[in-house]
């Protein structure tokens, strides 16, 4: 009796019989295990949406991404752009510990930026601004970071996001102010280098004539702008990857510009030597194939040598504590912020769904608009007769067809064209004639005086609207240009050009250039065409006589050209 009471009193004071202790312990452990399992299960939908985002983004922008990859593959000067996303991914992965320490919070301002990026994308597709489509892809990534990760994380990733700009080619509107001076500099620098090798060369604009009559045109591709982009891309990638002090990284990035210019000149010199001693076909193959391919490894080798030299100047290896990326200070997480975890996934679930919905809807709209544009591209309005039927004999002018280079013809983009030289033996003058016709929507005039002459190194001296009297007394509006070679005493060319838009002669260059591109009717067939008549001659010093000579030919030829144009029924 006393023993039983002793056991009972022991249990009342907190002790438990041995047989009850394991059962009680197991029951306590099951409850938290069950809660953890429910949390893991609830995270799965958020993970699926998070995984669907990159897939939806790739699907939405697939046409642009495919064109970008094709551009990298076909253009060796921009092939370094393929390295940019790989470098950006490496930088983010190497900073993963720092990124986990930064509090993240949904920022709904990113949704507005996302919608604006999609509107920019559709505008670029409709009005033929491929650069806007590419820029919208980058803005979409920035908007996603802002929407899902918040302002602090986006600011930390700002340098990596800016690096992504280098994977895109420059807009066709950006290079001209830069490429033309670089073309002239490349031409002059090349002349100096080739003369130092004992070769005789004369320069007319960007056209170089060797002693053996070999002619080399330093076109845009030879200006060094594309090679400059390749060197900057390689230098930026190297700067992000290497662990060096900031001043060394700045030196490497800035020095990529003169290194690119020197390398471009070296490529031109070797190309001309191949032209002279091997042949033109071998020279073209060297320039377009071999030289472009080896430039990226050459750039990498030069920059690595430069890093070795900077380390030698600095007196040895860089201090790892100063060479690493700056670790952001600890910050206090704002209300509603959290770390990258399952809880963060639950908090950003609405943002994930909203972003996925926007990019999928925009991608579907992009596909529908592109399909309608493809239909419009097939609506070709043909001229009544081919331009090749234009008379060779016009009054006292006798014409002769001049074959055009295939690349020039491709850049011009005309649906039909004729390139001739007319000679008037009575007055001893020679005039160049170009007539181009575009009867397809979404076309641009790639071959016109204000583009082609500067591309060959000539500087525009003047431009003014004039009228030319035709033989029937009709006043034809035209544009009068004067171009001069950059070197003192160089040649000058005078040009007269007139444009035909749906049967109406105009001298508004902007309207003629943008007509088909700007007025695409996506609701139905658009009967529209643009034609251009351009005559040019080398200036003799008597501007009045030169312009009268040009006016006499254009005043005689505009009627035969107009008779070839289709009837649209538009005013």
C-alpha cells in the first residue's frame, strides 16, 4: 500500500511512468512535422509560376531572340554579344551570398514599367524599329526585377542589367554620327600606314586608289565601329569577371577604344596587301571571313596582356580585399520585406501571376501583328513596265547600264532599279542616273544621296529645294545637293533628286523615306509606291552650268519614268 501511494505521488509531482514517456514524445514531434509538410506543399504552386516566368519570357520574345542569335552567327563583329548573358549569369551566381542578404519586397511600380515595355515593343514592330523591340526585352527584365525583387535588389543588380545592353547591335540611327568620322579617320590612318610600307595610294573621300589601280572603298564595315563594339563587349566581360582594383578595370575598359581602332587599321592594311599580292577574291574572303573571326580572340589576348602589364606596374598581384566587389552594408528590412525563401514566394505570388499574364498577352499580340504584317509584305504593287525598259537614248544623251554590287543592291532595298551612266558627246558631259522603285509596304530607301555620299566619305555642303522645268513646261520639284571630299582640294559632286509618291512628284525627303514604312494599312491592302530619280555629276567649278546640265537630263527623263508607274487611284 505504501509503495503504490509512493508511485502515485511521484507522478503528481511531475514524474511520469516510464511507459508513457515515449508515447508523449512521439506525439509532440508529429505536429511540427505535419506543419512543415504543408508549408512545402504550399510552396509548389509558387515555384511552378516562378519557373514559368523565364519560359513565358522566352516564348513571348522568341522571334526577336531568334533573330538576335542569327545576327550573332552571321556577323562576326557582333558575335561577342553572345558572351554577355553568360557573363551576366556568372556575375549573379558569384554574388549569390550577397544577394541572399538583401531584403526583397514587391514593388508594383514595376508593373507599370512592364506594360510600357510591351507597348514599346509593339510600337517597334509596327513602325520597323527593331532596336525598340530589343530594348523592350531588357526593360521587361528590369521591370520583372523591380516587381518581384524590389528596389534594393534592382539597384544592386543595376550594373549587371546595364551590361545586357551590350548583347544588342546598335540601332541603325545611332552609328551614322559616329561611323562617318571613324570612316574618315580610318581612311587617313590607313593611308599613313600603307605609305610607311612604301606603297603609293591616293584618297578620294573613303575611296583609296593604289598605284596598281586597285580600288578600296572604306565603307561603314571598315570604319571600326563594329569592331569597337566587339572590343568593348570583350573588355566589359573581362572587367566583370576579373578581381582587380577599380582603377585597373577602368583603364582596361577605356583602352578598348584605341585598341579597336589600331586593330581595325591593321586589318585594313593586311586586307589591301592581300588584294595587291594575292587577288581581290582572296582579299574579300580574308576581310569578311578570316579577319572578322580572329578579332575576338585577338581582343581577348590584347586585354589579357594589358592586365598583366597593369599588374606589373602596380608592383605585383592585386590585393584581394581591394579587388573584390564591394559588399553592401547590412540594411534593415522594411515592413513587408523578407529574404529569398518560401515566405517570399507566397508574398510575391500576385506579382508573379501579373507579370506572366502581361508577357503572355503581349507575346500573343506580337504574333498576331507580325502575321498581319507578313500579309502586307506580300501585297506588291508592280510598275507597269520594268525600269530596265527605260530608253537608253534620251535626246542627246546616250545611256549605258552600270552593274551594281549585290551588297549595295541589298542595302538599297528597292523592288526594281536601274543604274546608268549617260553621256552627251555634244557638250562633253557625263551624268550618273539612278532610278529606284518600291511598291511593297514597310520598305525604306537605303540608297539615297544623304546616306550614300557620306558613307563614301563625302561631306554634305548644301541642300535646298528647287524646281526643274520639264520639256513640257511642267515644274518638277527636286532637291539639290552638293557633296565634297574631306581632304583639301578634293572632288565635289552635285546631285539632283526628285521623288514620286503615288503619281505625285515631291521634294520632301522625309516624307518619301517614311511613306511606305509609316502608313502601313493593317486592315486591308494598301495601294502605295515610292520612286526616286537621282542624277549626279562631278562639279567643274561653274555651278550654274553644272546644275543646268543635270536639270536638262532630269527634265527629259521624268516623263518616261512617270509613265512606268502604276495607277493607284490615290490623290
